């Protein structure tokens, strides 16, 4: 039987950059890992991008029409039929509502990658927006069958990052290694201005690695600037070990494109520059959440860059906070989740939940959830919780980072439940979880537990997490078992019979 084929319609150029193609490459790799074939239909490309795609086993076919035109759509349909494509994937701001309708009318299943709701109407089978500020309100004008995959839970990371999903960064007290990443092409040579900032500041002990994309036309200029900077600066072109470079660095200075998700997975404290208008929203939101520091757009002064570099280099507390919060945002499984949706597989990771840290304004919601009669009945302390005791308890939890509370939201941003972790004596963890009444019966509990466990593993790579569940609460026992908790014994807690379950990360080399 012929392997299922994916046709990806995306372009790359020096002016527009390579980000759309590179995130689609991550999807192509995940599709290949699931046993399928992937081809790219391209109207524009660069030699380095073509070499990379060919090296990944992806066929490249040519589109000769203006990108996004009806002629383009017609050629893409012909190519999809020639490729026996099961899905067409479209990624680029030049593709709009009419383009989607034409592909759908030809009978193809369509995945549409989007960043800010630029199309007037969405008729694709699936719309993917991996950005942290993605929300359903941007896609209210869509067909009834159109499914939304929203947020960093679905961010597309290339295969090379899979091995780093559970890696834990140790933030050093003295910061020495800087990684500079300004995208695959950097047409305005913002990289040169970052090098000027490094030369301007008092950074004599800094070692900088500057990654120059294969489509960057300024490589020779950057080599000369590095050689005459008076700093230890190495310029590397078209690298294939980006994850290793990120892991080795102490901080990064980066464009606010799709590389942000790679930086978050590696927990690398980062200064962001939005070098294109469509990057501003992402840079601003990551800054607001404390996951990165937005320095400004491409016009920001060299002096401000140097100042922000100095602040980040000298503040261990800021770097620790950035590393922790950014790592909580991305678990590295997004491409697999998207492929699971395309293949129609029902498996964990397909519930559409995403976690965020609890905030002060969640106090009343958590109190209402905690006092739900079913939640109280499942608790080892069944008495209702007073508002006064709750607000005192919640304020204490928010003030101590050691006991995180997460709120789970669905694709539309609706709160679905909570999961809380408390530190036990000896440094192990205990978990408490509940699902909002309106969301019960949908199998969300195991997904919520799994997401929470992954958030804790980013803090504590060898975490042991304990759960205690009343023997009568069979639904919770099954949910924990599905999330890879195993039962170790029965116990008596406050007079109630309980099951003690534990999650312990297994080392594949020593199971």
C-alpha cells in the first residue's frame, strides 16, 4: 500500500524569510515518522532551503504562478493529485479565503497554518495557530466543520529537538555564552547591530556564537565585524545542530519568529527583537508572560540593546525566572499532536487542553470548583471551604513558587480544570486535580494530569509525583493510570480507604 502523502504549499525567500518552510518541515518530519511521505510545492525558495528539504527526504515541486492566486491554487491541486496527497498544508500570509475554498472544492482535506487571523473566512478542515496569543475569537468567521488547534501546545518543532524534551537547564550564576539568532535570511542585517551592541557594552568575558541562516546574504560582512569586534565571536552558517547550540548557551538574542518555541523548549533566557511587523504580538505576549524580554523592533538603538544585554547577563534571578516560565510553555510534542489530528487518531494529546499558571483573578473560580459537591465528596476533607480560609490559602500559594497551581483551558480559552503540585518531605511531589463540572465526562482528566506532569518535569527532571485517591473514585484512579501513574499500595487517609499511585520518570537505559 502506498504511504500516505502530504503536500505542503509554502515559500521561502531572502525578503520574506524561511520560517514558514522550516516549521512546515517539522510537520513533514512528524508525518514521515508516522510512516507517510511529504512533498513541498514552492513558488519561491533559496538554494539552502532546497538542500535542507532534499536532505530530509522531501520532494520539491514547482509552482509557476503568483503566490496565493487562483492560478496558484489550480497548480497546487494538480500537484496534489500527482502526489496522491491525503492532505494539503498551506502556510503563508499570501493565501486567503478564496484559496482555501478552491482547494476544498477540489475535494482535498486542508490544514491551514495561520498566525493572526489574516484571512476573511476559514473553510479549511483544520486551522493551526501555534502562537501564545492565539484565540478562537480570531476565527469566528469559519465553516462549521473547521477545527482549531490553538497555542504553543501545537507548536511545530523539528525532529532534532525531540531528544531535549525532558532536558533540564542549569542556570549558571555567571553568564558567559551568548547565542545570536536573527532568522534564516535577516534581510535588514539586524545581526550586525547586535554585534555592535556586544562591542559597545562591557562584555569582555563574553563568548558569542552568531548563527547565520543559509539564506542570509550578509555572511561575509558579519565575519569581518566579528573579527574586528575585540570580542570572542564565532559566526556559524547554516547549522544543523541548533538544539545543541541553544543548550550550550547561557542567553540568546533572537528575532521573535518561530525560533521562539525552540528557545522556550530549551529554557534559554532570551532578548527578543521583532524584526517584522507580524512578530510584534508574539514578542509582546512572551514579554508579558515573563517568558522572554522584548527589547523592541528592528529600529531599537544599539545602546538599548547593550543595556538590556548587560541587565540580563548580570541578573541571575531574571535569567532563572525567564528559563522556568518559558520552559513551562512548550513541551516539544506539538508536531506529533497535529499529525495525530490529521490521521484521525484518538490518543492522549488530542483533547486540546493547554496549561497556564494560576493568577490572582482565578481565586473565586478555584474556590467555586473546590466547593463543588462532587469535588468535596472525593476529597479526604469533605467540609465546605470558607471564602476567608480560601483567599488566605490561595495568597500563600501564589507567593511560593514551590507549589504551582495550573489552570487548564480548552482551544476556545475556557477554563476546564485545575492541577496543583505540593512539595513533600524529601523533595518529592503530591498532585491534586479536578475538572470543572461542565467539562466532566469528556476524558479530560488524564490529559490534564499528563500536561501537569510534563510541567513539573521541566523543573525536576527526576521527579517522583504521588497521588492519593479514594478507592470509591474509580474515574480518577483510571485517569491517573492512563497518565502513566502506577498503583503501589492501599492506604488509610483520615479514615478513608485510598489508593496510593506514583509517577516516576523511567530512564530508557535502565528501566
